C-alpha cells in the first residue's frame, strides 16, 4: 500500500521519518510511569517552578469571549493550587489583555501577560502572522497558541494547562513538581496514543521544550509556502491529510511526542509521561461538567457515564495502582468543523510506502 498524506495517528510512519522507534518509545514510557506511581517519592527540592501558564488568543476585537466553562475550570484549578501552596504564581498569556474577564483577573497571584514580552523571540513574528491569519481561519489561532505555550514554559518553567483543563489533586501536582523535571500525559487510554499538549510542566530551558521549539521552527515554512518536496522537512509535515492534521503535525501534539523521544531524561533530568486515566479521564471530566456542550458525549465508557461522577479514585490498567485523579481536559473543541476535517487534495507525487501493522 502507499500513502499520499498523513493523519496525526499515523504514528509508526511519523516516528520512522524522524528516525525513532515508536514501539520502544511506548514500552519505556509505560515502565517508567508505573515504577514512579507505585511509590511516589517525597521530594523537597523544587525542580519545576510554581508557575502556571494559560494561553487564550482572541485574534480580533470581535472574537468570542472566554466561555463559562473555561472560566469555571480555570478558577477551580487556580484556587486549588493556591490552597496547597502560597507560592504559586499564575500567568495568562493573551493578545488582548483587556478582554480577560474579571473573574480571572482578580484571582490571587494572577498576572495577565501580553504576547509582546516575546517580541525578541525568533518565533514571535510567526505568532503575529498566525494570529492575523486567524481572523479568517481559526485553525491559525490554535497554531499560535501551541507555539506560545512552548515559549512561555521554556522561558519561565512551570506548568501549562488548557483553559478547560481542571486540576483535581493539587497536592499531587505540587509533589510532582518536586520530583520531576518534566511531566505530561497521554490524551486517552489507548495503547497507541498521543502525549497531549493540553497539560505539561517543565523546568526552565528544559531539553524537551527546546527540542519542541526547534521542531516548530523547522516545520513553520509549511504554513507560508508549499513545502512539498523539501529535503529538510518530513513528509508527514509536508502532507497532512486535513487542516486539523496540519496543525497537530506541524506545531501541535506530535511536536511534543517527537521532542519527548529525542530529548527525555537528558542532563540527569527525571522526565515522565503519566497514563490516562490518571490524567485525562475524559468521560469523567464531561460527566461532572453539566455546562459543557460535551456533557452527554462519552468517548470510552458510556455505560458508566453517570456513575463516574461519584468515583474519587481510578485504577491503572494492568497494575495494582489506584490513585486519585490528577486532572483532565474536556477535549470539547471545534475541531469537528467540516473546514478543519475535509480531506486536502494533493497533486500526484512519488508515494511513500505505508507500514501495515
């Protein structure tokens, strides 16, 4: 078989193009996480700064305001973190600081940051360009947000979460920032799945974040010109199957996945990827969020959808480990829009071999 374009889930071909072994990657991540979660150390040295980062791009005066669910999740998470440690500082990065609602502005130790702080960063002009394009195509705003979160965590260190990610166990978050130099989580409890970029934390200048930004810089020409035929950019970046795949392959979760495999545990760092559903039990998150438009849409476990609201702990598959959930994203975005998911038609070219598993 041959492949003319690449979806985000074509992991084995994508990793092969980057010179990486996907199967080895998955097995090592699972072993590392299981060993850590069996007996979480009681570290007392702060490896990751007590800084949270959120990003919200309005991209025009007429953009929709922050939604009620985003505000509610952000407020709950910050209040819980503040309760476990008074040293937390919260940074919200936005292109329009005046549009942030008072419910968030007035949170203790919240600082609203304009994007111009990064004006000297090599990628800043790219972010400006993407936000200009977003006025007519919102997928560009997602691309800009993906880059901003990496720039912020590289510079300051700390933890990034999406606005609709809710932290449940703030005490465990605090402990992980003392034990680990980087942590993130898989998006869903499938055996072959993405490390998400809706939730990750790192020390400043961490090798994984630096590698991710290098990959973004390599991939960005595909947003400006037809990069097909480039010898320096992998085919999965040149030829995404849809607009959604284009964002994810070039600047989104695949950047974190590739960067993690290339740069994890360097320089005596301790880096980890948490399993789902310890992080990102999406059905649970939706069950306890009646205001979400995804409240009654379950991804995996519809039979127990209602009962999940009352479960405090989750047990990890193939282990005897049971833990209180750390937090979860809702994964309730507008990616389903036809213009994001319509197939892109490419001109004929020498097709690449497709790996059958």
